[in-house]
């Protein structure tokens, strides 16, 4: 099977998942107890407003019709009207997407920048003190509530030491880099334990390979061996780990955006919770779901592109 | 579900050694596993402190004292000071721990049970049951855990019951994947074939013969899952969707304290540290158990 047909096959496999994602977001409205329109708008809402929302959500039609309506609108880029902002949700999404993508990429890059040296250090001498330290200390990151760590960084590095802006998205490329350092670091720290662990494991695996023994026998110096021969091969599984954990990464950005007042999808969703703006919550969940599905596809493709040894019969 | 390393369904050992010797080796040496022991001791201390709260503090976590708000560390007999309503922080920390630990424990048991049942059905019977369950799993994992939990708790209404429903509805998929993977391999082994030819019912084979042999992987995973659940509960409470005030819990304590971050740093910092240490204890246990399983105790 060639490269193209592998990618095509993955695209086809995507369809049922994508349909499932729409079904779940569609059914969210039916999980609301009581009459959803009344619950969303509050008990004292004007009956005509309730009727209008019923109509917008299509609640007065049979379930299957409602779903068709939902899909039909989706294909026309219509995600409904925000109940709080009174603007189309699609325009809110497009304006809030860039900061989130920025934060995700920034956090992924920082995560890799922190994890690669640490994992290399740990793997370079298995079971030495540094290996144990690097294996145990990142465990702290697993139990770290992102919003709390964000608050702490914000207070100490932002408010007290004034090293970084406390909130905001910044202006221009360097502005973004500077403003979003703390939020990106917060998200990256949560990702590091997983990345370090998988990188270390795959580096140890590569270290046992015959070509490494050959290189050693040839007299390749240790640092060069680690970077040129081992790391390059060990990084490929790490890419997959990064891709698999995109959902986890997004979960981290959600609350961190709120803490640092970054105008992204996470802030949009959390503000929508405070404003009880159901259509926004539903749409953001859908966008995140689609984002994860797309990133997983990209990961598979990147894996194939990075490693020429991968066969296409998966 | 928690962050996953490379493959979510762990590759089962090719040919496991006879079960009896493995179990014996594990029983003999589990306490020599330093990671596991550190984690267990740490967790025991945390549980003891939270549930023995009445021994460690004489203050009631809910008693307000509006004449003594925002006291610093150690002032007027308050070990960790007081919050904006004059309630003792140390007492709230301990009693809040009871709430968070209980909710997290229940929130990990429910998906564990549901996922194990569905995973073993999928793995043992295969066919359409397997296809349907695996498709559903694919869809659920397409959503980031936090996004779906927050959205579900929002639509279901705030509070403990919604947390359980939301986490169970999403968390079961990891257990189902793990159990399915293990059972797909284990069901071809001779002891299962023997049980089948002996005419035992499928239910009995799964419950009495297969599950006891494959459940350990899920238990190891549960340790990292419960860390994730604690963070989810604390985050939901921080957002006002979880444990409702005045019930003390670490998430609401963090959110209440954040208005006083620069003056009374301990109000936000200390509950967060409690979360991190609890998470560390559970992660160490999970790691230790995983090591133990990999090496068979040596």
C-alpha cells in the first residue's frame, strides 16, 4: 500500500468518528434536565423567548429531524446564535481559535525543549542517581492542577518579580512569545512527565540496538552518539506520544487560558459556563473534538513521513 | 482518563510464567519496592490526617468568625491562619481532604466497574458487541477529557452526582480498552479452553477465571486515573461546578483564596500543595505497582 492510499484510508476511517463527535455534541442539549429552553433561559424567561430558543434548537421536532437540522447547519458553517453575546457562534469561534492554537504549539515546543535534555540525561546512565531523580521528580507534575500552578507562576514571576506579563495574549510574534510564556510553561509542565517517560524508554530501546554498538566500537564520542544516533531515532515515538496526548494538552489549556485571561476557546467556554450560554459550550466542545481528531490524523501522517521504515499495512 | 504513554492498550507479556510462582514472588517482595512503599506510606499519612481531622484540630471547618478574617500563619492559635470569613484554614484543609478523597475514590470505582464489564464483553465475545463498543470508545476519546467533563457537568447541573455521572461516562473507555486487550489474548489460553470444554457458562469463565488474571493492569491504570480525577474534581470546584460551598474542598479553597494571593499567599498555595502531594503519592503507588508487575517482584 502506498503513502497516498494510507492517508486516504485514514481519512475514510475518520468519518464514523466525526459523525460520532457530532452525535455526542448534539445530544448534550437533551441531557439538560427539564425543558432545556426553560433551563437555559431561567424560570422567569419570557414565553416567546423560550419558544424562539425551542425553534433555534429545533426542540419541537422529532429527534432525527433535529439531528438533520443540526448537521445541515453544521455543513453551512452555522453553529447557531450565542445566547449571551447575541452573535453567531461561528464568528466567536474563529476569533478565539488563534490564541488557543498558539498556546497549544507553544506548550508543545516548551514541553519538548524541557523533556528532551532531561530524558537524554536520564537515559545516558540508566539507574544512576540522575536517572532516578528524573524519573521521580516529574511525577509531581502529574498531580499538578494546571489552574493552581498557573496562579502561583502568575503571582511570583508575574506580579512579584515582574518578569512576565500577568495576563493577555500580547501583540505580534515576540509579544505572543513573551506574554504567553507563563501559560505555555504551565501547560508544558503537565505534559513533561509523560514525554520524559516515553522518550527515556525509547532512548533506552535504541541504545540497545546494534547500530549503536557499531558506532561505539567505531569510537563515536558519547555526546555525539546520544544526539546523532540515539535521539534522532528515539524522537519518533515521542511525536506519537505528543499526538496521542493532544486531548490531555487541550484539557490543560482550557483552564490555563481562563487564569491568564487569554482570549482563546478555553476562556470562551468557561465564560459561557458562567453566562449559561449553552450554544457556545456545545460548539466549543465540537470544535475541540474535531481538533483532536485532526491532530491524531496528522500524527499518523507525520509518523509515516518521519520514519521511512513504517510499513503501510496498518 | 489520564495521559497515556505510547500505546493505550498495554502489550501483554508474550508467555507469562506460571501464575502461582508469580503471585508468590509478588507477595514476598512487594514491600521491598521503594517507590510503592513511599507512595503507600505517603497516602496512609494523608488519609489518616484527613479522616483523623478531629484529632489534629479543635476548630470546626464551617464556623465563621468575622472578627478574625484573613489571619496569617499561626496567629491567634490558627496554625495556617484563617480565610476571608474567619474559618480555620488548617481545619478546612483536613475536612476538605475528606470530601475530595471520597469523591475521587467513588469517581474512579464507577468507571472501573463499567469499563471492566464492557471491556470483557467486547474482548470475550468479539463480533458485533466488540465492534460497537470499540466504535463508541473511538468517539469518546476524540474529546479532550476536561472539555467533555466540564460540558457534561454543566448540562447535568452542578454537584457531586453530576461529577460521578460525567467521569463515569467518559472514564470507562480506558478500562474497557485495557480489559479488552488483555482478555483477547488470555481467552486463547489453555485454562480458558479447559473451562469452556468443562461446560462452564461464559459469565462464570469471565468472572471467575479471566478477570482475576487480567485485572491487575486496570488496577495500575486506576492509580494514575485517580490522580486525574482529583484534578478534575478540584478544577470543577474551582470553576464553581463541583463541590458547593460551604462544604470545604481544596478546589473552592483555591478559588476563594485567589483574591488575596499577594497578601495571604497561603490561602491558595497550601490547598494546591495538598493536591500535588496526594497526586504524587498515588503516582508513586501506580509506578511501583507497574514496576512490580513488569519484573515480577525482583
